[in-house]
């Protein structure tokens, strides 16, 4: 059975969120080039039926008085945002917590990707997705509209966690697809050095990059009370540990690694937020893209 990627309660909490690009004024802000995308803009383009989540101020109340139906005014908008969602589909993304063994890192990534796509669709933006692993998984090229959303969701539902992070040479086709000034959202556990290197290279090449690191609650809390055999699913390495004795050292090393990663990405202008599997998806999106006056792209 296919899992619903955005449950109704989560969808409702997305209503006040906007995808925000920090470099909008210098890259893809209003007036840079003309676009036929639909959204809140300057010149009226068309009416469409009201949908849950639309702002009441966009309803044409005069038309409602004549028709007794709700319609929203859409406008042509300059320079729509171009969003690329890159999803790590390597074997480590299959990791789950014991408390929720049917919900993996990749499941969380699917939901977060679907939420970002829904926000882009609502704003009239362009979006595409790509899976990153040694599996052969074709990206969904950039596009817009409900059909593009459906293509992306179908692809997300078909992906599974297997293989390793791809070599740099295998990532070259992405550079041909992701245009400068695009917003790139990378969803990964970021355990592979080449994942960090990809984010840095994209940022250096004038792509704005935001990274959501997907982690289990067990990685955060290390609650184990017995001897544990830890296995790296991508290279097969094993480590037998007395978990209670190792907990303090582990938590210190984990915190240090998180701080080092944050500092490294921040130095390249990359936003980083951590998402744990026991947290609601909108919390990390709000951390990265919470509405701030004067920075909305809608």
C-alpha cells in the first residue's frame, strides 16, 4: 500500500510557509526576466478555483458576490524560483528507529521532498527532483504545475534505498540541469564526504543550497542498554560495542561532528538543518524557510 506523503494535518501546517531564497534580489528576484508562471504578482493573468491554503486576500469577493463561488486571482510573475530537490537514495537511507521500524530516513525524505514541491507548486515556481545513489534512477526534469507535481510524487514513491553515494563523474549530468541561481534542497544523512563536497561545489557555482540532514532518534539519543553490533550497510564494516559504556563518548563525538558539519557548510553559505525521524516534517522546513517579512518569493 502506498503511503500518503503529506497527511492532512501536515498539509494544513504548511499553509503559512514559503520557499525563501536568500539571494533573491541578486539572482531571481522581481524584474530580472519575464515569466508566464502563475502566482501572486504584478499583472492579472487568470482566475482559478479556491483551494485550501490560499490566502483570503487573494479571493475576488466581487466575483463571489456575482457567482456565489470562491475564485482566486492569479497574476503573471517575474522570475519564478527554480527548485531542485536532491534525495539521497543510498543504502544508509533505509535506517529506521526501533520505535517506528516501518518509517525510514528515505520515507522522511520523501515527505520533505513532497512538502517542498507542494510549496513550489503553490507559489507558481518551477521544480524538479533527482535521486542520488549508484542505482540508475532518472531525474524528473524541471517543470511546473500539478502534472509536474504528480510526476515527482510518482518518482518519489518508486525510489528505494540501495547502493552507495555516486562518484563525482556520475553527478556531472546534474550540472547540466541545475541552472545557476537555482535553489537546491539536498536531503541526506550527509554521512558521505562526497555529499558534503557536492553541496559545496553547487554553492561555489552560484546555486543556493540548503541541506536537511536526516537522522534517527537513536543516533541523537543513543538509548541502547546492551552490547550492540553496528554495521555500515554501504561498506559492510562492523563494530561491536558495549553501548552503555560508550554512550557518553558517542554523544560527545556526535555533537562535535554536528558542529563541524554546520561550520563547514556555513562557511560556503549553505543552510543546514537536522531532521530526526520522531519530529514533524514541517518543523525543519520552518527552520529553513520560515516566513520572514520582505523575503517571500510568493
